[in-house]
């Protein structure tokens, strides 16, 4: 028995005082309504309606059940209407995840613009340098940088960023500028764990667009899981650090850092929005992706 359909049939019979008018309202046969109400009574173990050849009336138990059934059906209608409204316009809570520095620099301002345009949405921005599980952690949308493993996530490309090697001018003046990747063995290296979890760094085998890659072993003089800490140390003559181009753009423009070995850089990494599914995508997620696509083409190259 479909309990919801049986409840709707009972309420229709009680309100219209007959099986035939209830059947017309529900667009089913009168016998189907009769069966649903009988099944509901059998399940509850109580008679809800008194039937005669001329009328249908509520029993005391039926009158009490009718009041509760109306409230339940009204709440279901309200829930469905709310869900339909969320599909039609951006409402509710939008949770977005992004890497810490990129999120602070770029996703945060985008979220602010989105919330200003959609006051019925409450925003939550989670910044962390890890791969969050979108479904388990209730995240609607995430920005990720780098090649993604095969998964069921839907991917929308948002741009790309270079992997660069940077140091201060003061450090380079004292220790020299590396001419080829293997020269890094003679330099102080700052290792940023999220970007370079191992001490084998990848470069193009030859300058200027070679497709072949070479791995170069380096010795870390300083290890940190913080991009900010690594860049601060590099700006204060601490050594060479591997970074993403968006992370160092400001420092390079200001002259605090200088890029080296640019002709040996590996191919850029994609910047991508990911979300669990495109089926029945909520209006708030669709609107955020549309704004992000319209306003930004992040290409830090």
C-alpha cells in the first residue's frame, strides 16, 4: 500500500463526503479509492469512515486522524513547493570549498558578489588545502587545481595556472641563478608540501616546449605546509620555492620575487569547478557557476 496515496484518498473522501467525488478529484476510479481507504483502515486497525448507501461520515477515530492527515499532507506540499522554488530561483545554503590561498584571493570576492545578487542564499566558504569529500561533507561545489582522478564528479574548467620556481633577487645574487634544473642540487630549497609532497620535482627535459619530462632530486632546506610561510621565507632570501603562478604574481610584480627556469616549466595545471552531479542541479549552484564562468577566466600564465 502506498501510505501517502491512501492518506490523500481518505482526506478527499472525508472532505467531499463520497468516494465518487474523491475519485474524480484524484483522477482515479472509485473502486481504487475504496481499496486505498480499506487498506489504510486495515493498517491502522480502526474504522475511519461509516458507509451507508446514502452517505459517508467520519467515525471519532476518523475525525482525529483527518486532522493529523491534513497537517501531514500540508507539510509535504510545503516541502515540495520549497524544493521546486529552490530549483526555480537561488535559495538556501550554498557551501563552496577551495584551496586556502586561491579561495582567499579569488573565490571569496566571487562569493561576496554572488550573495549580494542573491539575498535569499546563505553562503559558506570552506578554505583548506586538501581534497574534501563533497558528498560526505555536504559541499555543493568545489574549486580544485591540478589533474583530477577519474570520478563521478562533474567538471567545469575555470582556467589554468603555471607551476613556477621563485626566489628573491638577494638570494639569487648570493647563490647564483640556476641555468638548468639539475643546478637545483646546489641550492637551498623551500618545500611546500601540498604542491611538492616529494623531493623529486618535475621539469621539461629541454627548454622551450619539450614534451619530455625529467625529475630532479632536491634537498629541502625548509619544509612547510603553508604557502604563505614558504613565500615569506623566499622573499626574505631563504631559497628557491616551487609555487603556482597565481600565488606569486603579486610578489613578482612588486619585485620581491623573481621567476627562474621558466623555459623548463611543466605544462600548466587546470583550474576546475567540480560538483557531484548535473542532474537536478539546484538553482543556487547553477547561478554560482554561471557567475563564475561569466566573470572569470583564471589563466595565470
